[in-house]
């Protein structure tokens, strides 16, 4: 085989690789770099299709009602949807493009002004994590620990979910994988005592933060919510609790609002973590929660991988929801 033959083979191989890369890029989706549409595709597709139908025939009276229905279907909430659409309508957009831009502006306005920074001023910083079973609470704790250790902070975990079988074992398993120490108690033991021991251990080790898992519970169970109040009261004896984060399953939709209200009565919530946003077409629940309950979303879960817990960015979130509109 001549040198020219080798050159031709090399050129052909390079062409095949280049074509393969081009196809990968094409089929990875139309989202712009940095877009969150990928994990929010279900909501974006459903909302986008509804909005395209709504203003397909122009911007008449029926259009506004259909846009409002589309937002309600995405779980933006009845009150918030009406307020947003009225704002868009009052701007008198003349084209679909103008209407979309105004809609994005109004939706971002609904999410503006909230403090979404994770407060870590304590020594150590104390983070209580609450939520019902099945929302992804324990996994979220592991992901949050991963974020903090990735930023160079030392973390200790407290397994105060003593009522659920194997909850402590599950958190210890995450701790082993992350190289993070875990303080746990006996199954069925006093959760508040475990939380206090975790805080004492974090202080003795010089940890930057302690994240305490609390028992997953139904928000309507009075005795269980009283136990949560006790945990907060005991832990805060030696200083303020920096964060009380409620982990909420986004697919629960409007039913999740009742959970937020119930937990907020038991302990002062400082922020929300919305999980499973990649698996629902009702991602607008973010707006409903903040509009009605004034509790800021601080993180969103957009997948099962350890790096799929993201700080919530309202601008990118709304842009992703409307990318297909």
C-alpha cells in the first residue's frame, strides 16, 4: 500500500469522525449552551405546544384565556397565571415575539427579589432538611454535601431520621461514598438528641457545616410536626439555625403547597429544594410556591446524578420553560 493510500485512509477516517461529532451535536437537542431545557423538557414541550396553539391565530380575546390555561396546566397557579397574563395583555404586544418576550419578563418578575443564597454564617453552619418520604430528601442531603465539599467546606451529616427503617444506614452509605462523617442514633431513638449530638460532633471536629436529616413525615400529622419543632428548638439553643430547607417533589404539583404550609407552621422555613423537575410537565410549581407562600426556591433537582442539584436561577429557568414557545 502506497503512502498516498495511507493518506486517503487517514482523510476518510477523519471525515467519519467529524461527521459523527456533527451528528452528536445535532441530536443532543436544540438547547443553547448552558440552557436548562434538557432537564425541563417535559414542561417546556407541554407549555410551548399550548402557547403556540394559543397565539397561532393572532392575539385576540381567546388567546389570553388559552395562555392562562396553559400556565395553569403547568402548575403556575391560578392567581399567578391570571396576574401574569393580565400584565402581558396590558403591554399590548403586537406580535407573537413581543408577547413571548413580555411573558418571559412577567414570569421572571414573579420570581424576582428573593434571597436564594445558602446562608452558612454559623460555626458550624446548621442546615435542617425536612420533607415527606419519597421526595428525595436523603439523596438531596448527599448532593448538597457534595456541593459544599466541592467548594472546599468540611461537612458532617446528622441522621436524625430515626423512625424510618434503614434511613440511618442509607445516609451512612452516602457519607462513605462522599468521605463525609455521619452521626446516627438507634432506630426509634429521640431525633432531637441525635441532631444535638451531630451538632456537638461537628463543633468538636471543626466542621464548617452540619446537615441534619429529619424524619420524613406527613405534614398533617400533628405529633410528628411537633417532633420537628422540638428538633429545631434543641439545635438552636446554642445559636441560630442557618437554614431550614424543605425538599419538595415537583411532580406533586399544587398538592405540594399544602406540604409547604404544614411544615412552615412547625418550623421557620428558609428555602425550598424542588426535586424531580426533569420528570414532570408541571415545573411552573416554582412560581406558585413563591407567589403564594413567599418561600424562595434555592435549589432544584434535575436528575439522579450527584451533580444534578443546581442553584436555582430564575432567569435561566423561565428561558428554559419558554424555549419551545
